[in-house]
């Protein structure tokens, strides 16, 4: 395995791991059935940046970046959708 291949694999693994980092927040929201203390705006800003990186990865055909950002977007959306589902109306 060349250095570039190893680096690409590492970037994919780290991207998937950081995508998984959103899971505890989504689980917490579902357990408490409340997202009042979660800033949806923050997650939307992260989502915007992740979408740009995803498009860039697609544009330059870099699968490690595409995989990593795809995982991050999935995790981020899990938090956003959970937060919207359990946002209090008051």
C-alpha cells in the first residue's frame, strides 16, 4: 500500500468516525424527547460546510472526501431532523 492509498483510507475512516460523532447527540434528543438545548442553526451551518466539501470531493473525484463528508452529512441530518421532531412549540 502506497502512502497516498494509506492516507486515503485514513481520511475515509476518520470521516466515518466523525460522522458517527453525531450519534450521541441524536440519541440524547430521542431519549429526552426534547431538543430545546440544541442549536439547530449551528448544525445547519456545519451542514452547509459539509455540503460544500462533498461537492468539492465529487468535483475532484476524491472518494475519501466523498465518503467522509457523506457520513458527516448523514450524522448531521440525524441531529437536525431529531431536533426538529422534538422541538417544543413554546
